[in-house]
């Protein structure tokens, strides 16, 4: 996304190698660790990540997260 001038929030916060998608929410494959980051938040110029918290999966095969941002004021 760098061509669009956007930065991935996990990468900007130093967690670029974390993963968010498991093979399955339940069953045999659910015991395997997450395999890829497919859930993203993107930042534009003047927006900075303050914190990223991973949340419990709650029955999904995705690991949700909450990102807190700071917006730089011009002037």
C-alpha cells in the first residue's frame, strides 16, 4: 500500500509479523497457530499508532484487534 501513501498499522507499531487468521475456529485444525495477517488497519500521513491490542477470537477464525491512533494537527 506504500504506492497509495498508506502504512500498515501493525508494521508501524513493530508488530508486522503477527498473524490474524487461523485455519479454523473449531475442530482439529483450530489447535494450529494463526497462519497469516489478513486483517489490517492502514495509516495515512499525520496518523500514528499509539497502541494495538489483540482481542479474544470469540468463536471466529480471525483474531480481532483494536488500534488506538493519534492524529497530528497541522498549524
